[in-house]
C-alpha cells in the first residue's frame, strides 16, 4: 500500500527537477522590460524586494536569450557580489542537474537551503520560499543518490517540508507574484501527472497572481502540451514568443506542440511547421547545453522520418 500511494508522488517529485530552472530561476523578463526602475526585483512592481543586478544578468542570459555560456560567466560574478541570494544557488543546482553533476547538485542544493534559511530573518517571505526550494532540491539529491525505492521515505519527508514552508510564505503574502509563480508551477505539474486532479486551480493561480507573464504563458503551454490539449498549448506558447522571441527553447517547445498536433490530426502541414521550428531552435545551438541540442536533433529527426 505504501508503494502504491507514494511511488507516483516520487516520480512526480523527480520530474520536477527539469522544471526547476523555470519555476525557481526563470524570473525576470517581462517586468524588467516593462518596469525597468525595479530591475532588482523582476517579480514585483510594488513593494519590490532587492534581489540583485548580477542575478538579473544571469536570468537575462538564460531566459530571455537562452544563452547558457553567457549565463555561466554571469553566474561567477553573481556569486562573488551577491553571495546571500538563494536564487543564484538554485540556478547552479538546476544547471548541475542538467549536466548530471551529482556533486555540484548536492553542493548547491545545500547552499540554496542554507541561504534561504538565513534570509528568513530579514525577508520572511522569500526566506521561507527558498527554504522550500532548498528542501525540494535536497529531495531530488536523495532520489538521485539512493534511487527511488531506497530514497523514497526520506525524500517524502523533504516534500512535506517543501509545502510546509510554501504555506508559511503564503501566510505572509498570499498574492505574491514570485511565490505564486513557483507554487503555481509545482501545483500544475502535480495536476498534470496525478489522476483525479484538475489543472484549473493551478492555471488560475498563475494567471491571476504570478509574474512575469512570459513564464506564466510558458508554464501553461507546457501543461497543455502534457495534457495533449494542443490548441491551447499553441495559444500560450505564441504568447511567450511575443516577449522572448530570441530564446531558442521557446521555438523548441512550439515545435514539440506542432509535431504532436500534426500527428494527432495527420496533418503534414503542421509537421512541416514543426520541423521549421526545430530548425529555428537549432540555429542557436551554440547557446544551448549539448544534451539539450542532442534531444532537439533527435526529435527533429523523428518528425522528418514520420512525414
């Protein structure tokens, strides 16, 4: 019974890791462009929290431009000048996961938790929020190190702590954009992957209270893609493209949606359009991690062979 109830939870918990750079670290674009006077806080146009200009530069490189080499250089400067910002360590943890670097994943997950805990005294909202993120990351480390079966009990205790600290942050400011972005993504992934749950509440949370808008649109597009609601997914990915047209990852997402829609509708025109968008993503492959480039190339080849 324990396995039947908990194992789906841990599969979902582990699936969250590729989304961490979205839920935790992709946080700047629209509000920076619309509200440049609050460049230190990309989430809030009122009552901003100081996050740091170097952190902003990292975000711009990854999530506006999709430029990972530039982000790596910016990260070194951010760690040096803004060592107490937990978001920096969350970014490093997510990149370590992407690179399958377990040592760095463990190191930066621990740093995210420590800096989040230290921030509680001066900024209770963000301190509790990133303490939750730190526990989430450490749960991912446990599952990676111990495996799902052996690591499940301890990882589940971490997952419970994640929601304990998210609840504490919500008690401080239930409508906070940064909190609702991160929690909205987590709730959305649960709704997509668990039976008998609806994504409607999570989508409403994102659309009503989360920011920046580009990440809201991207997250909802991902959810509709996984729900195989391709028309809705296209609507939201097109919204994301309006504000992040230089990011190759958004073209990759649109290509995936078009390909699946084309297969379902047996439409060669949609499949050809998907291949065009795979090519747009690959045109900037020098900006992307090597393993992501390989995945895009594989999916493009699948689309071509399926014509």
